[in-house]
C-alpha cells in the first residue's frame, strides 16, 4: 500500500519537535487538535530543515512580528516582513528560500481533529476554500489584536482540563479578525489593481488548483473565457514568465513531492498526473530538472 505524502501536519510536526521539547517548551504547544507557536526561531529552523517543499492539510494563522523571509507560497515568491498577517490553508505548498536571524512569528495551527467553530456554509470567506493563502501588511493595532487573541489561547490551553468551547470561541474570533482584514485588503487591491494583474492572479489560482492534472494553457484560457494567445501575452507581460513555465513549475513541484514522499511507482505517478505514458513523463522530468526520476528519488 502506498504511504501518504509526509505532510507537515500534526504527526509530522510532533516527530520533528519531540527531541527538542526542552529547548522549545516555553514557546511551543501541540496536541492532536491544535498547535501554538510563540516566536522561538528554533522552531522554524527545525521545520525548514526538513527538505522543502512542504504541504499542509490544515489551517495556519500567524503574526509575522519581526524579521523577514523569502518564501514561495503556491508557486508565487513572497517577501514577508514584520507587521504582516499570514494565512495558509489546506493544500498550500510552501517552499522556504531564506529568512533573517531575527525572525519572530506567533501563530496557531488547527489540525484535522480540531472542531471548527463554524457551521457548514458559514465559514468566513477567507477560509472557505476560495483562498489558499494570503500575506497582508496591517496596522500595529490590528497586529496587537491578533497577538492578544493568540496570547489568550496560549493561556487557556495551559490550564488543566481546559474548556474546548472557550478555545473554539477564541479561534472563531481570530478567524473573523483575519477575514475582515483580508476583505479590506482585497477591496483596496481590486480598486487599484490593473485588469492585467487581476487576470494573472486568477490564472495562478487556477494553476494551483488544477496544474497537477491540467498541463495545457488551453484549459486555463477556456476556464477564463480568453484566447490562449491573449492569456499568454498577459501572463508574460505581468510576470516576465510564460504561462507554460508557470504550469511546468506546478507540475514539477507535484512530481517532486510524489517522488520524495511516497513509494508510488513512476508509472503510477505518471498515470495519476495524466501524462500520456511513462516514457514521456520521465523525459519531461529530466528535461525540466536535469535529473532522472530515479536519481531524484534516490538522492533523497
């Protein structure tokens, strides 16, 4: 039976952090429902040493309090600095590139066993699956509000037999806070953003959702009701990179994850990702990476 990909989920994080609990206990809490981080940079170094890219299957909300980092979220490289709120949703692919030594992040992770505090259909719009990730600069007052909620959560979970309903209410407050700020940010962006940038953002969102299986620009052009030529022109104009290169990047990222974190056969991966045959799949990977699939798998 195939092993599931080693996601950066509860069990994986617990395995990473257990040998270092004496060092990080004052800044880190984890159980099978949620995790809380209080700024210790050792925590992030331990995670980022685990051979990225990573995938998460849960919800993460963080306050980037200090420092800076260059991180690729879902194909797009972002420069995140102090004074930012960060959200990562299920399915997010993270590829850390570099970060400063003074990095300080406070945040929470809601794992698969966490009882979400919203009924079906009532999840705030930023968390209902339409948005996979966001990073937004906000005011000092908004950062302080987020920190106060996270600090209260930290206090509650360290009480004996803590009240889960209280935890859920605090999580709901934090999610609503993030949702309101994200919607404000989006409204401002739409009013100032060019039509071309809007097309690019929509294209990237579609590639993140479907790039593993849909390899041709024609699919995305049809979904966006545009011609292939027009879409290709806009993507290159906005990003300096062709639409095909963005699609290839998504495909290669998924292949690497399958090769690194599963024992699926090369043929099975090729079939699941809708390549015409195994030979084409292997030649494609070699052309894009300079390595054979077998060499890449063995190197890990």
